[in-house]
C-alpha cells in the first residue's frame, strides 16, 4: 500500500466532505427505514444522479443539479401525500431513464454518467465541501426539532389528526432534508455508495440496538467507520471508491446480521 499518498493535500477536501456526509446519511437512513421508506435512498439518488448529469451538461456544478433533482422529487412526493416505497419505486425508473438518456445525448455523457454511478469522491472540491457543511448545518437542528414529531407520527399515526396538528409540515421538511442529503451524497460519493450508506448501517443498527438513540448512534458510527476504511483502502490500493464503500457496508451488515442470528444480539425490527 502506498502510504505517502495520504499526505497529499489534494485529498484533504474530499476526505472531509465525505466524512461529514457519512455521518449524516445513516441517521437519515434510520428514519427512512422507520417510516418503511428505505427505497427513498435509491429513488432520490437516481433523480439526483440524473440532475447532476443534466447540470454538468448545462455547465452547472453537479451538486447543484443533484440537489434540484432530488429536492424536486421529494417535494412532489410529499405534496402529493404519497407514503411508503411505491413513490420511490417510480423515482428509480424516472431517474434511471433520465440518467441514461442524458448520458447518451450529451457530450462526455457516458464518462460523466459512469463517474456518478461509480463514485468520484477524489474529485470533490470546495463546492462539494460547502454542500456537505450546509447539509450538516441543516440536519442537526432540523432532526432535533423533527425527530419527536416523526416518531409520534410513526407510532401514533392518528395523534396529529385528532389534535388538528399540521403533520404535513413535518413530513415535507423531512422529505426535503432526506432529498438534500441524498443529492449531496450522490454528487460527492456516487449513486450506489450513497444508497449503501443510507440502507446498510441503519439496517444493521436495527438488528442489534436496544433503543432509538442507540440505533441512531450505531448507524452513524458504522457509516463513518465504513467510509474511513473505504477511503484508506481505495486510495492506498488504487481501487474504485464507490464499490469498495458498498462492499464494506455490506460486510459490516453481514457481520452484525450473523451475530444476531447466533444469538449474540438483541434486535428490534423497524
């Protein structure tokens, strides 16, 4: 392994940007899984990837195009009152077709589309870092405010109706926050790397955690550890980052699942 490459300042911005995102996405994933909307990660990521590619074709930053694509999907889904994975299944198909059509009809589209699919963390710069900082800055206070309402809506779905509370505001705010997280992740880490960070750590945490707070902390910790390992191994061994990140997330999830099966853990299904 080439250790000298880690001292290269070129990789500092991508490392910090990816680390911030890796700490937020698993927490969003835990909430999405609690709402039975785990497919949101893939649906919004496809819209974000298509938006990123269209943005690049028009000369706009990838993170801007990705954010517009994912936020548009999240807003339409929330305003339309759709719940569950069906809406995200349609987003997968819409985003996938738009992504491939844009790749086939824009200059350098194939290469850009492949970069979005594979993950292009090492090309992240100030724009992606600024987007990651904005995401963390929005997610921390928003989740602190939205978490009680989202949990109450999940376990006591008639509470808001009985008390005439504006539950649509909480759902819309979280849908937009999740869309922003997926968009920034897709533009920085790639489509399937983002999907893996949202789905697998949250799933693994649900297998062994004994409470909601523990679930959030464990999901975030697993996401950060998988990201750090992927960053080191991909850079040191000259491997593609996105597939390696997904593989490490799956390895962590498989290990925890095996431990639960053997009776070492005490889990709670989402």
